[in-house]
C-alpha cells in the first residue's frame, strides 16, 4: 500500500508516550465515538464547511439533550419547564 512506514512511525510514537494515548481516549474519543456509533453519525451528509459545522452542532446538541434526559429523566425536565 505504501503507508506502512507512516503506520510504523505512529506506532513508535504511541509506544514512546502511552500516557498521551490513554489521556486522549478518556477525554476526547469517548464522546465522539458514542455519537458516531449511537447516533449513526459516521460521516457528514452535507457539503461545505458552513453546512458541516451546522450538522455537527445539531448532532452535538441532540447528544447533549439525550444525556440530560438520561440523567434527569423526562418527568424532571417537564417539572423544571412548567
């Protein structure tokens, strides 16, 4: 394929500083992985930076609202609103 040297370099960097990979996995990767898998958002269906940003913001908004519903529950949200 021609990319073996890049993969080997990346592997060596990861082995040299495993704490960076562990930190990244715990902080960044989990929310994005959850969004991609749970909301079927593997790629954007729009073109152009402005539209992709809008789609990303909507996806993150829905993800955050879903988390709030799971944490508080629907009845609590209704009580807070009313």
